[in-house]
């Protein structure tokens, strides 16, 4: 695996310059675009990584995976009263479907859906920041993990579009807290930083029938039940890459979650997880080198979304 990752890294780095770092969140525009890291974590506890796999990056939409899982754990199937589970076929921050669909977002991974999920968690937890950070620190086995206050502030100051969607959903009765409060929480969750090794570790439960690994004394702790882990993977496969979900399913075929920080996490059930990071994005907001690297990895390993 180490050789495969080294080969993929060489091939991927030849693509530097083909994308652009996200600039609509001013703090993200400052990130050096010429970085690439990839890490694979196996269900037996082994890990492999190359390149900038230890450099922390902004989770952005990858945080939506974790908040969705926390909401599922908190209120179970009631989440489906507030959000759908169909791909949107529209940009991650699109609002066109919201009005015709009465303020019920298509899925929890587009911005509108993630805002509803954060609204659910804001109602459920007295201190959501700490509940979320606590869960992430445990999953990633990284006690110092935190959000980047500059990135959170930068997004909060420019989140007019997300705020508009929150207010619209409130007018439809699908938003229970003050939009300002939920946006504060949402911007902090998006600004959480992890590196590839930590991200692969943090999502291990999805490859391992809901079981976490790695936390000292917590190995094999059941973080999510196995049925829900399977369902979350289905949702990641169909909705994890915004309006490129079909293209990603065709090229890569694994459940994924992408973010505008340039990170992508992919799940190979029964085998392990892959986290890749390269900040240059394509027109749909997905990492150019990250998508390429995952495509090469499945070509070279033949990993599929079915447990072996
Ligand atoms: N924080 C970003 C936003 O709300 C997340 C988007 C993304 O990663 N696609 O726009």
C-alpha cells in the first residue's frame, strides 16, 4: 500500500495548477494550493500515508458527515421529517429546490440540509461545540483537535447565502432555533481542522460496521449501530459529492464526502478508509487531485462499496 500511495502521489502532483482554492471564504483563499496528502487506515488498525498527510486542513463539508451521524444518534429516524435522502443534482449551496419543496432540503450533505441538521443538534445539545469536538477528538484519537477561529469568523462574516436559506426554512417551519445561533455553530463545525491520518481514523466506524478503532481503551467501541453505518454509506455514495455524486460513483464507486477545504474521505466497507487532501478545487467544489487519487486507488486495488 505504501508503494501504491507513493505512485498515486507522484501522478497526482503532476496535476497541480488544474484547480483553484476556494476563495468565497476569504480565510481559505490563503491556503498554499500546492499540497497533497493521502492516508489509508485499515480495519485491523494499520495505517499508511504519504505527502502532506499530517498537515491539518479545514473539514468544511466533511463536517456534515459527522453532524449527520450525531443527529441520527440523537433523534433516529425523526431526522427524515426534516430532511430528505435524495441527491439534489444541484450545487452544494443552491437554493432553487427549497421553495418548491417547502423548505425540506434534499439531503443532509448539501448546505441547506446540513443547516437543518445543525439546527437539530443545537436543540438537542446545551453545548453543541463541546459535544461535537468531544466526539471528533475521540473518533480521530486526537485530543487537541479544534476549529480554526479565523476560518470560522471569516465564513461567518460572509455566510449571507446560508443565512438566507436558514431564514427561508424558518418561514416554512423547518428551523427551530435562531438562524444566527445555528450559523455560529455551523461555521465553527465547518472550520474544524484535521489531517488526513486523523480523518481516516475518525471515519473508521463507517468501514467497520459502526465500530471505532484506536482510542486507547476504546478499541472496537460501537459508535454507531451497524445498520445505520450501512445506511450512512449509501447516503455518502449517492449524495456525498454534491452535483458530482453520479460522476464520483462512476469513477470511484465508494461512499465519499468532499469539502471545499480540498479534503475527501472515502469508505471501503470491511477494508478501511481513505482520506486525501489537496486544496485546488474543480468547478463543483471538489478537490481535483483528491478525486484523481481516489480514482487511481480503486483502479489499483479494485476496492468496491461492498464488504469483502
Ligand atoms: N462551509 C462551507 C459552506 O457552507 C462548506 C461548503 C463545502 O465544503 N462544500 O459553504
